[in-house]
C-alpha cells in the first residue's frame, strides 16, 4: 500500500506535537543564554538526547509495532512489566503535570490571575475529553494544532534572529556538550518516544488512517519520525541560538527561580521579535504545545493499562481519569519544583530507556536476549552513583566515582554500557559458533 502524502504529513505533525511540550519550549532559550559563545557545542549535546535518541525510539517502534512492553521483554517479562509501570507513572506524575504548570505560569496567571487548582482542573478536564475521543487525536493534532504551533515558533525564531545583534556572552558551562546532553534529559523526549510512539502505532489502526499492512506502517512511521526529528532539530537549534544571541541584549534576574528565568527570557525574546503581540503569541504557543503533549501522555498510559486487562475499554477510561486527577494534584507545584523532583528519577530511568531504544533499533542477531540483559544490568548499576550523588553527595561516593569515566558529568553509565555491549556480543558470537 502506497503511503499517501496526506497521511505522512498528518502523522509527522502529530508526532512532532506529541513530543513538543513545556520543557521543549522553555529549556532551550535559557540553555543558549547561559552557553554564550559555546552555544553550538551545547546544541550538539542537546540534540543527542532530545532529537537523535527519541527518533531512534520512533524507529524502534516502527520495527516492533507493539507496545512499550516489547521494548524490554528481551531482558525478561518481569523486568519489562516493572519498567513499563515506572515509565507511565513517571510520565503522568511529572511531564504531564509540568505542561499544566507551564501553561498556568506563563499563559493563564499573567492574564487572569487564577489559582493553579482552577487552571489545572480545566486543563486536564479538556485533556480527558480528547483522550476519551482518541480516534480523533491524530487527525486533530496533525491537521490543525501542529501547523499553527510550527508557524508561530518559526516566526519567533526567524524574526528574533534577524533582529538580534548576533553577539554572545561568555559561556557559564565547563563541559558544554555534557551540559547539553543532561539538559536534553529534561525534555523527556526519549521517554516521550516510547510512550507517544505507542499512541501513533495504535492510532494508525483506525480505519480513517487507511494504514494496515506492517510494511506500510513501518515506512509511514519511519518517514514521519525523520520529518518530526528534522522539525525538532530546527526548532531546538533556533531557540538555543536565539537565547545565545540575546544574552547581550536581555538581562534576566538570576535571583528568580529557574522556571521564571526561562519564562521571562522567552517572553522578552518574543516581545523583542514581535512587539507586545509577541506576549500573546507566546501564551497561545505554550498552551497548545503543552496541551498536545499532555494528551499524548495520558492516552499512551491509558492504552498500556487497557492492554494489560484484556483490552478493556473500562480500564482505559479509569486510567485516563486517574492520570488526569494526578495531573491536577501535581499541577499545583510550580514548573521548577517539578523539574527538581524529576532530576533523580531521570538520572535513573533515562539511561535504561536510552539503551533499550538503541538495542531495539539493532538487528535481532546482534541484540540478543543475552546482550539486552547484560547491557541493561550494567547500565542500571552504573546509574546508581549518579542518582545517589545528586540526592546525597559525599566524599566516600566521590572516591568511587572518580574512577568512573564521565561520572562527574552524571554520565558514568555510558562507557560501562558500551563495554558490556561489546563483551556480551563477543560472548554471544562464541556461543552461537559452537
């Protein structure tokens, strides 16, 4: 079955929009602002975890065409079950409420002065309405919301760049690439890839998409993944560069919380680029970007738990309601508080998610169950010092981490995971040759 251009564009736009939420919009400008003349190196690091890994996750979904459970089942069914539950609980407890917090702080509160409870309640009520009408998700987001979001983003970036003085400040980062990699964690894009990728897979089953054959789905998802990845690359690079080039023109109050620094910087850039109208554009832009991401997270979570209980629609509805209620509760926290809570969880779950994505992209003859188990176990063990070091740093722990390459950048798992892959692959070849 030939892939129709309309289906490709709708799926690409929907995929981009399900990725692009609060953190994706707020994180890059301040990252560029603080990176100064090192903004290109920071961008490279950021792209690794915020673009390359997530798109590989979509390619893995195109190959597996199953659920998130399929990502980890080669390790063991028990591991995959625990991993899936953790991922979905984290998704509905952190990135989903974070979209509501960002919408309230930047778009709603400055205009109406309402409470976070009222904002998050209305916000997740609307999310729930869309999730319960999930057959329309892909079409609505792909046809209408995303093109509008992309046009506004490109307008802010292009006008902002042309109106800047193209001068940057001094970088505040000792290791720009590592900083970019870790900041990419905060976008949740790798986790988003394994969560919303499943939403795309299931949405393609609906008759109105007219995509049924495995090969057609795989080609459609693969191509739409590349298009969405290219769009993410352009938007991220643009936002980081705009932040860097406005560092000599805009002064942010460093006494404010990080989330308000991000919000104020993006608002000042929008106003500088588009005048006072830029403030309105920013409010609408953030609201739409956050809303589409929340829909994808809640729908993906409901889909998973629905599949656990004999494809029960009742379980789908209950899960969607509970995820929305949790979003309302967590949405009472401010954006920065949610980020602080997320960091230790991300240092633990993100490395495992990355290696699962990479292994699932590889051919099965290379990524065997032995390789999966070895690499995941080693990644898990070497992620523990990063988590402990963030929560409770100590001299005793430092004596251990000093011997682990890249541990000072919270990337101590990278080299051990690579060596585990090489050694386990060699052992697998020897076992197969016998």
